[in-house]
């Protein structure tokens, strides 16, 4: 069976790291902007912490937990598989043709 090469745990770890990295990037950016604006180090640290909190909230909105899910592990029935309807139509058409010709179908 062909399936995903990355486990669910690996996807969840990656998602957590992505969110933390995003939050830290926003926090670092805010701290650098505060330093560039000639504020003191205490204000820059406060801006960095505040920016990290805002970045964490943005990361939760931007990268939902559903990203870590995969359709291969989903057991719910979501309708026919691709190509299944076409196959069923072909079989019905062949059965109809066989009944119409009495099974003496030439190819």
C-alpha cells in the first residue's frame, strides 16, 4: 500500500516548530524595530515579548492544526474514489450492450 512517508507525529512536531519559529520571528522583528527607533533595551525586550505573543496568536490563526492531518489516515467515507464512477458507467454500458446483442458482441 502506498501512503505518506511522514508520520503523523512528525507532521505535528513540524507544525509546532513552525508556529514557534513564526512567533519568535515576529517578536525579534518587533524588538529590532524598537531598537532601531532609539528606544532603550528594556523597551526593546518588552516589544520583543509582546511581539512574540502577538506572533503566537497570528501563528495559531495562520497555521491551523488541521494542516498536520492527512487524508490517508482518515477512515471516513467521502464518496467514490477517482475513476470509480467512470468504471461503473462502462460496466453498465457493457452489460446493456451484451443484453441487447444477446452476448454475441463483436470487437
